[in-house]
């Protein structure tokens, strides 16, 4: 990139990214804590401050290992349903697709992003690092939001995280996968797999909902 183009590029990036850094905390402060409080108050009793993001941030400052340990426990102990939920658990998380469906769709999801990138080694490594960090950052942010707004500090994991919340990160994860492997199937094969996966998932979802409600 020419030197004179760098300021314009950074200005464009700041214009795109800045609203998210402003609006996301405002949304958390405005509505999320109240949602968490009344839902958990229906069945359990916790101090109100457990769902105050500002109080929780102060708690994190005093106990810096609590959040990472809780997030790790959530992924390793409670995270076995995250991938099926990302693929699709319908209704109120009570309508599951046939078990073999998740295996087939997982294979398709992993194969479709594969392609050979027309980038030199250094640039491809840079793309892999940036997209990998972005995906990891998104995952950490999701867990952080639910820790701040929905999780009492007296339990050892983070409540409320569902696999569907990570769907938005799939495009970035696809770029990461493609940049790391840098090999792919013919475009016609990839297109056929993508179309087949879309039709297959739609038909199976319709059948599962039909069986659950009729």
C-alpha cells in the first residue's frame, strides 16, 4: 500500500469499527442486565449487582482469573452442544435434526471454504493471523457479554451462550481456514456442495419442524 493511502485506509477502518465499540457497551448497559436479572430471578435468587456490568467489571479487576477460567470451563465442560446449535437446533432448542445430519453438514461447512488463494506466503500468513485473531476476539467477546450480563459470580461457568451466536463469525472463519490450508477442490465441486448443503439443510429443517408440531 502506498504511504499516502495508509491514512485513508485507517480512517475508513475507524469509521466502520468505531460505532461497534460505542453501541455495543451502550446496548449492554441499557437492556442486557435487566433481561438477565428478571430471567434468573424467576427461579433463583442472586444479588442485583451480579447482573450490573459495571460492578462485574470491578469484580474482574479484583479477580482477573475468574472470567478466563469460567470461559474455559464453559467451552470444555458445557460446550458440547455449541456446534450442533450452530448447525441448527430448532424451536426453543428442543427440535433436533437427525444425528447424521450434523455430521454431513459439518463436512460441507469445512470443505466449502477451501480454495487456493492467490497470495504470496507472507501476505497469506498475515491474512491467517488477522482472521484468526478476529474470530478468537469475537468468541471471547460473546462470552464476556454473557459473563457481564447473565452470569452470577458464584458459579464456575458462563451461562446463556448458544452456538447460534457464532454464525456471524463463520465467514471470517472460512477465510482463516482457506488461508491456512491454501488448497481447494474445483470451483464446480465447491459450488455443487454449497447448493446441495443449502437445499439439504432446508429440507431436513422443514421435516424436523413438521414432525415436531404435526
